[in-house]
């Protein structure tokens, strides 16, 4: 049996992705135009799609469910949440999960896809413009996300992850014209990009540390507020599998509340949630430190 050797790129070997740069620039320009044309229907569309794509899609679907297996759902709901995640235009579910699992495997080292130790700009946005940090080689995907490759729907969604956005954009245009299209797609996408990227950059630079883990992760209340609870990052890095990131009543975690709501509806099972008051959980922290 032949073992595949995974080669990690060096900074000097990283290729600039001009297509990504142009794509992101166009979205930023149209997001600015969306603000100029803003009206109440477009604001409503922005808020609704922000919650669906950012909270249900990225927070619950891509992150806590697919990446870390913090809870289980019926297959139809898993696929629905993954589709909502695709609306964020942060790549397909398999690429997103692979990158995030690499982040946890090599946090704040040279192999971390987006560590601030390589520069704040790099950790926030630069990493998508250069190299393979966002588009990993197939060998890396097969090693870090073999579970997702077994699901035919996720494999198809990975290839056509832009389709849900096209559908939402057409619906928004038919309902509310250009202002709603710009608000629900371009402005919402750009705002969500930056809020998500703050987890990569700001929560490894500023905030408090409850757990003395080996990386630079921080709990940042401001980032948590704009990411539905994803900003309690030091908690998350200490216990990655935990579906609960905010560990006290002061650490408001909307995504956790939604998972508990799904549980009450019978749609979320096998939930793993770290409890600060459970002394038996200390071993998990020792392993992470």
C-alpha cells in the first residue's frame, strides 16, 4: 500500500489568485452600491440571509456540525444546513471543513492556513488571495475530510456551491428589485466575510483567555456578537468538539441556543457540550494545553 506524502507549501511558493482578488473586489464595490440604494425591504432581506447563511449555515452547519461533529442531525437537515453555509460564498463545505480542520491541527504555526503570526492582513483576508490555504490539494482533502467525501450531496454542493446564491439572488431581484438583490447577496456576503474572518484574525490577537492552550486563541465578546457566538474562540480551541462555545451566561451564544432548540424539536441528538462545573471534563483541557 502506497502512502501519500502531503507537501505543505512555503510562503515563497504561494501563487497569487488574481481571479479571487477581482471577485472579492467586485463584491465590495457592489456592497458599497447596496448601501447607496438601501431601503427597508433590502435591510430585511440582508438580516434574514445573514442569519440563514452566517448562523445556520456557517456556525451550525459548516462549523459545529460538519467540522467538529458536536451534534448529530437527520441527513436532510445536515444537507440543508450545508446548503445554507454555501450561501456565504466561503467555498464549498468540504473545502471549508478541510481548511478549518487544518487550522485546528496546526494552529498558529507555519502550517496554519490563516495565523496572525504571519501578519494580521494575512490572517484576515490575505490567505484567500495567495496559495492553497483555501483550495487544498486532493491528498489533503482526502486526509482531513474523508467523512464528507462519502456524502454524494456534499460532493455535488462542493462543486456547485455558488448555485444557492444564484437562486437567492434571482428571488431577491424578483421580489424587491436591484436594492434587495444587492442587500441580500452582495452587502450580506461582504459583511459576513469580514465577520467570519475576524474569527481568524481578531480572536487570535485580542481578548481574554480562560484556558491556557498552546495557541493564541482569545475570547472576544465583540466578535461573538457579530458571529452568533463564534467569537468565544479560546473556549472553542480548548474543547473543539463542544457544540457550546459560550460557557457562562455572560458569554451569549446564539448558535448554541439554536442547537438546543433543535434538540427540543427532536432534530439534534448526541450533543457534546462542555460544562465548566463538571470536573470530569478537566482531562480534555489537559490534552489541549
